[in-house]
């Protein structure tokens, strides 16, 4: 059994020392994580920056790959027509009806 002791590490962001507790070390080992390089404050700032960049990227992709409202309406109309087609086929007996399942209690 490994006995963990608190370690003092230096943050790569602000260069200030921070404590890597025995409990954190045990958790990191159990999850197969690498020891932290940033203090908790710098980790929060870093994660916030990552989330912002990811959000900005998604927004950029949405703008670049924008879908026109007319296209969306056209797709909705096509789906509606497909549904009507299947209903007509079922009425004629050409398409098999889908079985409705009833949940038993």
C-alpha cells in the first residue's frame, strides 16, 4: 500500500507554490491522471479559456455553415410529404403497418 504525503508543487502559470494533498494524489492515481501543473486558481482560469475557445469555435462553424431558413422549411415540408406518402401506402395496403406497442405495467 502506498502512503501519500502532501507535496508542494510550483504552478506553471503563476509560478506560485501550491499543495498537492495526499487525498488528491490518491484520486489522481486511481483515475490514472498526471499530477497537476497548475494551481487551482490557474486551473479554473485555464478551463474557462478552453470553454470560451470551444464556444467561439462552435459559433464560427455555425456562421460558416449557416443554414438558411428556407432550407429548413423545405426539409420540414419534405418530411411532412414523406409522412403523407407512407399513410397513403398503408391505406392502399402496399406498405406494412407499424405495430403499436403497449407497455405492460
